[in-house]
């Protein structure tokens, strides 16, 4: 049984954040990075997160870190302040166990409290598990960017999935 909890990331979590992220690179399904990143590479990214507006959450299942969630500013202009790019990364031992749906549900519940009214997911078109996950919670395909990435000599499409958050 899953016992999911969330907490704000602290600098000491950056090592596991990078480890989880790097574990997705070889699949060529999740990230456009083609080589592992370092803690130093991700330091500025980490510092751009703030608990009250653009959090970086550690996700724990039964007390063990199983992943992380990042809310990132979209496009960096003030008019887009209520729109964020969402990223969810799970430890390889925690994938395909239904945790993604629980995590995404929590994100949807918390987004209005963070001043967010639009969530975006940038997902490779061949990443069917992630597309299925976000679609199951009401995200819709808002854009299809054909062959904008190349991974190991293969051109890949990017899909932008979006969801408007209804304020209660």
C-alpha cells in the first residue's frame, strides 16, 4: 500500500534529485538530456524553486524518497506568472506502480494555493505512459511540435499537454 507524503526539497536532496533524473536519460523517453547531469549543473535550477510559488517537492512513499515534483516558471515573462511547467520524476523502483496518478492528483489540488491556474507538461510523443497518465487527469493536447528533438539519431516529437485549474 502506498503512503505518499510530500515535503519541500532542501539542498541536501539535490544529490538524490540528480540521481533520479539521471536514471531516466538512457530510456530516451523522458528528458532531452543525452548525458548525465551533475549536482553543480542543477544548482541554479534548484535555487529557482520557492516553496510558496514554485515549489520543488520530494515525494516519499512509506518514508522512502521515491521521486520529486518541480513547478517551473513558464517562459519567464510576468504575463505567464500563473502558468507553470510541471515535471514529475520517479525513482526507477517506483515507476509503473500508480504513484504518478497520486502525485499528479496532489499537484492539481495544491496548484490554486500556489497561484497557478494553468499547468503544462512537455512530453515526448513516444512517451505513452506519461501521456496516458496526464490525460487520465484531464490534461489535453495543446500543441504538437514535430521532430524538434533528436535522440540517438532519431527525430522525436514533443507534445505540450495542458490543463486549466478550476478555482474552488
